[in-house]
């Protein structure tokens, strides 16, 4: 069994009203990022917040403070989100360049290794709200926005992290990746849910469906299990056994839980070890990614 990457998603766009234990201030995010990295997470994903309003604010300087603060204490792949267009959590849909401006500024300064580039739009609605005829929102990722994110990734050697909310995202992501010369191999993050109505629930049979499609669309691409409003723990051992990786953290957990990111990472480490795997170091994740880049080039030439 290969080494298993563990990513932690510290907070998400939810705000503390929806997810009470997430870190939102710069100092709290930095401290949580350091603690989770020391607990075994090689990859740290986060949303920056405005300290005064408590709302997501995608300002490159705030992200830079957080990234540099975490990296000053430990080696980790630390990467930001993008505005969650359509949600109402982080402003209205803007132009593609405006939406990805913070990423390009960070990339110019060599502060990012990975980036969120989600290859499609998705309806995000809670199942209990739909049962009451209450509306969710459409998470908007127009083609122009996806292409802008990939342009930045290709130009600055930043790795796209694809959130695969629906299976068709895998095909779209693979087709787009092939169109950008020099693009690092994307990471396909299969998004499961129990609380929301998108995608699949976290069961091995549905993981296998994702993997069968990925094998056709992008053979050998790196992948991980994750989600929103989900307990991903039932998929940790199956993912490790199938050569995949995992993401845990308060962004992905059901809304309203009272937990800590450190405890979630520590439990993930124990589950990986119990499944016969070993958590990857950050250096090992980077080495795996380089190997994936080489494999992608071989497939493209074939």
C-alpha cells in the first residue's frame, strides 16, 4: 500500500453560526493549521475570514499571512479556496479574473502549491430543507472561471485540486486538463455527502463508481475522498486500500458538530494505520505529485 495523504479542511465558508468550532481569525487559523500539520496532516486547506465581520474574505494579503504563519512552524502544503459564488457566504459572482485574483497574486509570490479549481457547477441543498420546500443555492463555476483557474495553475506551476461534486465533473476536468500544456496533474477530490443532496453518500460501492470513471477519463490520476455535511470515516479504509487519499476537517463535517480539527486528523491517522497504511509526509506528497505529472505526460503521448 502506498503512503496515504491526509488533508485537513479547517473551516469552509460556513461561518461560526453554521459550524461553531471552526477557526476564523488569522491567529486561530494559523494555530489550527500548525496543530493539525503536527498531528499528521500533510495538506492544509482553508478559507480566509474578515476578523471584524466573521465572513469569508478572499484577500491575498490575508491568505499570505496565514500561509506564511503556518509554514514558519511546519512544512505543509497550505492552499486557499475561492469565493463560493452563488452561496451568499462570500459575495456575488464576479468576473473570472476578479474571482481568481488572490490566487494569482499568491502564485506570483511563490506562496501556493495547490489551488481550488472546481470543474463544474452544483446544486447545494440540504435534504431536510428540500423536504420543507426550502431552497439551497447553486455553486457557480462557469467555464470561463474554470479556465482562468487552470490558466493560473499552468502558468505558475500550481496543482489544481478538483472538487468532484457530480461524476460528470471528472470528465470535464480531464478534458480541460488535457487542453493546458504544462498543467500539473490535477487531484480529483470525490465529494460525498449525507446532509446535502449532491453526489453520492459515503459508501464503497459509490467510491468504486467514481474510480471506474476516473480510470477511463484520467488513468492513474491522484484522488482522495472528501465531502460536505458528511462523516467520511467509513471511506478512509476503503480509500487507503484502493490507493487513494483522504480529507477530513470541520469544513466537511455535518453542520453543527462540536469537534476539533486536531481530533479529526488524529483519528484519521489511526484509521489509516489500522488499514495497513502509513500517513504520507509533506515531502512524500510532493514526490507523489511529481510522479503523477510524469505519468500524465506518458498517457498524453500514448
